[in-house]
């Protein structure tokens, strides 16, 4: 997405929902069932390690995001994905690929 | 998370003997860093040494090309897969250590994540098929006392499934916390089918072997997989793995005989990491493993091994 272009609210909501769902799928914590972690904003600052995500868990998260992000966003490439360490990094990578 | 950065290097080394036979000069060309996630992997080495009028060539080439991953999914699953083709050549014409292995391998591997309950275990299923054909030099004894090197042809197909299960923390029992690394436990492994064929004039143990294998691994990282904030210098991340594998031959032909093989392994790894978030960094690791058993697919005969490995990960 070009810098400065506003993403429509419905598209942003769908992408945020997808990211939260993918992280919840990849973490052994029941994030959606916990009042402290039941939204993307509440888990954004956690690292993958704090969410007990392994390398395979991270692969599952990216697989889920990339298989379901279209047509709202382009899939995130492996070069960008490999640099992400926190949920905020994932959000930034996905949102910057919004189309 | 200490995900491994893919870093491939292509090294071309051409040691040349210049001047007198006692002096040796070398030219080294090195490209330490390849593009992230390149379609090709593995290093290549070529060495040509001329000494006392004799040329010695050693060559190690493994070139692997992987296609772009195709990702698909609907409300019930997500999956991806890619094909790979690789060629290899390991050649050494040193008189007392001759080697001439060459071959090709074609494979498809994929990963599937089902949409099961997100409050449940983290689950995925890998699947792969690998076919390879190649030749390698082996020593035979054509007549008593005589030694000769002949080509042994090796063909193999392996079809496998690889499951991954990381049990969930019970809902409501524990929440993630900033600065706290929860312990990690997961199980991996699965069944596979293999068909292995070897041929060669005068070579022992030729014929076909088919069978089924099952592998199971238990993995535990008591302090998580990420270094904690630094108390001082380097953080140490211990991980433990116990695995067991069994192979059961279904059929055998030629001079090969059916057998059942088991292989057990216990492994303790110490990963040393700096707790900074630098993307690229050298991470040393120390692994101590003890294994007992045999594995026909890697050519391991019944044995007990203790191995200490020092490695680095980029």
C-alpha cells in the first residue's frame, strides 16, 4: 500500500481479525478466551516467545495469514516474515501489504 | 523466537601451487551472504591441487532449486507446497580416498494447517515425497586379495507424513506475560514408506528393499525458545529432545534380507544467544546426543554413538 493512503475500515478490520486469528492458532494460549488477550491491541506487544510460539507455530501463523489475506492484502514474503519478532511486527508487515 | 535465518554461501576455492613445490599460494573468492530465501541452496566447493606433477581434484556441488510456494486455503484449512530439484556431485581423485558420487533428487513437500479449535493444541501436518537416483564408488574384491572400485547405483523413493502437536495451556489457567518465557513442549513425527534399490557388479547387499517407518519425537524447552532480557552478556537456552524410530521391511530381493530396525536418540542442546533483536547474528550452539540403533535410509548399521557438536546458526 502506498504511504499515506487510508485503508478502508472494513478492510482494516478484516486484516486485524485475520492476524489475531492466525496468532491465536499458532499460540498454545487460549488468547480469545482470556479477557487480558482477547483482541489484537492487547497482544500486540508480545514477542512470539512470550506467546510460546515455536518456529513451527510461526510457520503456521504465516501460512494462515498468507492463505487468507487476499484480496485485502498481498501475502507477506519470507524475507519480511523472517524479521518479525512480535505481533506488532506481523501487523505492520500485513497492513503494509494491503491493496 | 530464534528462527533460523537462511543464509547460503557460495564459496569457490582454487588453491594453486605456485613457484616451488614447497610453497603454496591460494585464491579464495567468497560471497558470504546470499539473498534471503533464495530459490537455490547449499554451498559448492571446487579444489584443484597440482603437486609433484599430479593433479588432485576435489569437487563438492549440491545445487538445489525450489519452486515458489503455492499457498491455498478456505475456512477449514490452509496449505502450501513446493517442488524442488537438486543435483549433487562429490568427486575426489586422491589415490587413497577416491570418491565419485553423483545423482539427482526430485521432491515435493507441503504443509497443512487445519482450522481446529484455536483454544486447543497447535497442530500441523507436513507431507513429502522424495525420489532420488545416483551412483557412487564402492570398493569390491573381484578376486581374493584384489581390490577394485566400481559404481554402485542407488535409487530411492520415500513418502512421508510429519505431524506436529503442541498441547495447549488450559483456557483460563495461564496468561502470557511480558518478559516471561513459558516452557515449550511439542511432539513431532509420523509414518513413512520407503523403497530402496541398489545395484552394482560385484557389490554386496544389492537388490530392493521396501518398508514402512514410524518416528516420534518429544521436545522440551523449559525456559522457552527466546533469550530473556540480559542479566549479563550471553543467554543460554537449553532444549531437550527424545526420539524413537522404527523401520519394518515389507519386502526384500536380491541379496538383501528383511529386517526390523530401531533407532533411539536423546539430545541436549544449548543455544547461546544475545538477547537483542538484531535480525542477523551469529548464534553458537552446543549439542550432546546419544543414539543407539540402525537406520537403513542413512546407511547406519547397528551402533551406539555419543556425539558432541558445536554449530553456528545465522
